[in-house]
DNA sequence: ACGCAATGTTCGGAAAACGCACATGAGAAA
DNA sequence: TTTCTCATGTGCGTTTTCCGAACATTGCGT
C-alpha cells in the first residue's frame, strides 16, 4: 500500500534539488521562491528528515536529500512521458515526417504561416520517403507521394496530384523546344527512370538520360538552374523557381500518376488534424501548373 | 522541460484505473467517490482525451487510459520507494541485527513490551554475530557483544557488561562446588575456549573441556538444563532460567571483559533512537547477577 | 560598513479539493 | 413492467492547500 506525501511538495523539492537553487526551481515551476521554500520545509516535516543543509546562500543536499533525488527525478520523468503519450491538446510538439526535397522546397517556405496561426504548436520535421509503418514510426503526420492504397489504419488527406515536366534555365528553353535531345538530360540517382517515365506518359520516343547523374534531386535542380541541362521535376518542387524565373518549363507538365497525401492516425489528435487541414489549405492555394492540360 | 498536470488528479486516475472502480480508489485514498470522479474528469479535460468509457456501472479504460496507466503505475511505485528510503517517522519497520541466542534468550522474551509502547513500529529481527559493516549491512540497529573500539561512524548505546560463569542443573550444584572436574564440562563449537577463559579470569587452574561439544550454544544450554553437565554461560542468556530454577550458578559470575552494545547510524533516525533507548532501559532494569562481586 | 543575493517567515487572499445531498443510468430481481 | 440496488455524475457550500507580497535573516564580497 502506497503512502505518499504531498505530491506537490515532492515536485517542488525535486526541482530545487535538481537546480541546486530554490529560486531556479521557482522559475521552472512559475511560482515565487517562498512557495518552494515552504514546500520543501513541509516535505522535511512530513518525512522527518532534513533534505538540505548549509547556509542560506549555499544550500547542499543532505545524504537523505540525495537519496530521495535518485528516485524522484526518474519517477517524474516517467510521469511526464506517460502524460505526453496521451495528451491531446492544442499546444505542444507535432512530429512531421516528409520527403527531404519536399520539406526544403515546399513545406519550409510555407511553414511560417502555420506557426503564425498556431504559435503554441512546435512542428518537428523528419526527412523520410520510405513507406509509412503506422505502428513503428513515431510521427504524428507523414507526407508522402505515391499511389493508393494507403495503410488502412491511417487517415488520408489528399494534397495534390504530382505533375511532372522538363525544366531548365530560361536560356535553354528554345533548345529544349526545338530538339530536347540536343540538351544534356540530367537525372538523379533516386529517380533514374524519370526521363523514360516522362517520355512514355508524354507519348514521346523513349529517351535515355544522357547527362550527368546527381546523387540528390536537390543537386540536380541546382545544375538545371545553372544551365547545365534539363531535368524532369515535379511541379511543387519547382513552382517557386518557375514563378521567380529561375527555371522554365518549355514543354509543360503532365500527371505522373502519383499523389501527395498527408497521413495521420485515425485517433482524434487535434494538432494532427490542425496540421493536415492547414496542409490541405496550402495545397489548394498552391494551385495548378500554368498551362496544365490534364 | 516537464509539463505535468495536476499530480493529485494523476494519482486519483491511477488508483481508479488500477482498481477498475472509482469507489475502491476513493477508499484507498480516503476520500469520497465524488472526489475521485471529479479528479478523473478534471484530468480528462486537461489532457483532452477520454480515459474511461462505458456505462456508469461498468466503466472500462479507453486505449488512452490504458496507455497512461502503463506509465503512471510504475512511476508512482517509484515515488513511493524513493520516499520510503528516506522517511524517518515514528511508524514503519525497524531492522534489528542481533546474535541468535541473545535474540532468543533475551530480546524476544522482552520485545512485547516494545511493541506495546510503540505499536506502529514493526521490528524485524536478523540473526548475526559477525562484525558490523556499517556501509554494507542494512540494519537500523545492531546488537553485539565485544570490546571497543566500535566503528567510529556508529552511535554506541552500552547495554551491559558480559558476566560469565558455570551453570548447571540444580541437582549438580553440590558436585560443581565440591569438585568441578567431576562433572562433564560442556562446551559449544562457537566458544571452544570458554572454560580456559573462565579459569584464567577466575584464577583457577586451566581446565580443558572434557564434556560433549555442541554445535550451538542453545543446544549446550539445553544439555546443561537436562543435567548432562556444566557449561560456561553469559548471565543475560541464562538469567531467566536461573530465576526459574531451571539452572543454577554455584560459582557465581565474573566479568568476561566483553560488553553488549547497541549500534546504530549516527544519523538521527527516530525509530532507531526509540529502540536503543528502550534497549538501554530494559538492560538497566535487567540488573546484575546475584552475588556479583566484580 | 554596506550592498547584494539567497532563503526563511508571516499574513491574508485565491484556488483547489473536498463532503454532502441529490441526480442519473444500467442491470438484476420480483 | 416495475422496483430496487449499485455505481458514477453534478452542484453547492465548506475546508484545505497553495500562493504572492512584504518583510526578516544570513553569508559573502567589496
């Protein structure tokens, strides 16, 4: 049978023992030092032992105080963990898993608007493109490009269909239109079949990629912006560069057959819901590629 | 940074979840069911999730409730352990380490008086005669016979000097007085030199023990009581038998040079202090052997 | 000696926690 | 179907806990 003294007093003592100063504990717990002082004294009275010793301006834990700290700190940590695992409030952290380039090219440039709308929510981003494991992965929301079916236990928020097309620096636009084969066809290691896929969907002869291979999609895009060639890119990834005139899409965009979606646990989690709703809104406002035909 | 809700509400929920009934949780925590009900509801509001579901008379934990319980129960157990490890109050358990025969012959016959005086203290006895290791041994109080110096970090309460002398059944008293060598000199394995020590201190010729050897002092005493011989015994161990006429000490008692003491940690532990004070009182009331000359 | 920082103490007020009385709902028994 | 019992829920007033503010005390550094 447990016999616990005032939990509030235990919490105050633990904070004071951890900080070594009652004023710091008071700051952590958002009370005055005198409240901490009284709680610690109250606990000493309840337990019948001194927990601090030494002069006022240089308090030290007693041996009993040290021993109590050994148990209290992990116990309160565990309470905190337990509470965090179920709390569903409108503040706190939100873990978002997202492909790296999408994070950099689309999400991060827009995330400030979510922070403005929900300043109490701290969004933590993790780069990942791998298939979602709803049991093992510890995300709140995962953004992915792919095709249905999505894991049945997750709630799916569609963002936009993926549109792909050749993009290059504006100086290469005429060459691309006249004879695309005259321009180096850049590709990335992660999407080696990008050109073949695009050709098939665009109804063109299968073109092999003749230009350099880049380890990351982001590097390939930078090469294209620098005029080193033309590459196949999804519309969301290059939309801002197109609008800025850094890149151009001489042959337009076509659907790739994949879709961007946000996935979250079906359990009603307010922060996840808020985030997915916000994503959907941003995707809608994002619009379609210029001259999109299908 | 921890962010903990009302600890009181967490405690109420944990008890309700463990018992599966709010009324039982109320009993455990010595409040009414309505207090538990309100605390659980308050916690549900703070966390933003339901923790119980189902009809009033058959509440079940929700999935979130179950998950919270997984963390809360061990955390509260740890808080309890931590508090118990330092609490020094006037109730609870007291661990006493004591030589086995002293336990049986002196302490146990008197312990009921300590229990009467302090019904909230549960005394746990451990038999041991080995030298006290103040760091490794987990006793609150240790009773030992020996000589100074005692370990410096322990507080010493003297109980009585050890007085030893030959004891036998009353039927053998005359023989012992007339010619002690005519009676079997019993000894125990643990004190093989008892007769030689006594002889030297009594100013007699060194007598070798000629009687049976007994593995335990207690067995040897039983043999003496049964008239099988005479043995050397400390006064406290045989005082009650002498008073009852079961044994007699024809040649009286002399100091053995050893002392019985109670040892406890210098730290102010109330139960230990209470116990040592009581021991000292009982030792004083115990008195000296009859006809004690030195 | 003085100033500063840290804790300790007292008092009154605010907030949390509580008991009590009554309400509600579900299941069992008549 | 009705009634009873048991368990939780709700509202109100009371009690207890907790707190801030103001002041006191102590030790250290200048």
